[in-house]
C-alpha cells in the first residue's frame, strides 16, 4: 500500500483512535471519574491533531497545483475526521451534564 491509500488509512487510524478515546472519556465521566475523562479527552485531541496534520499535507499538495486522484478512501477518512470532531464536541457537553447530574444527586 502506498500513496493516497496509505494517507487515507493513516487518517482513518488516527481519528479512529481519537473517537475511541472520546468514548472512553464519556464512559469514565458516567462513572464519575472526571480526571480520567479529562485525560482521555486530551489524549483524543492528540490523535485528532495527527489526523489533521495528514489531511493538511493533502490540502497543501493540491493547493500547490498537484492533481490528486479522487479517492473514496480519502472521502471516508474525511468523514471519519468530521465525525470524531462532532462527537468530541457532543461528549464534552455530555460530560458537563454528567457533572451536573452527579452534583445534584449528592445534595
């Protein structure tokens, strides 16, 4: 595997790990372990950043005039990246909600 396929699989791998970390953060928060949740969210951001770096290189290549082939794999990788970003935003809000619920239950 080489070229655009390798780039796509690299992106998919990075954002897939990010998505897994994000969900682990949510599960930790559900159990009231907010320190662990925060740690998982920070770890997920590192994976998302790595996925963005790979994607950014593709954008730079195309912007510099290089004709990139159409790739369903790249489309899938981009979709996975956008999905992970959306899930991250939603999970951050859900963690805040879990905090509120746990605080109310302690009263």
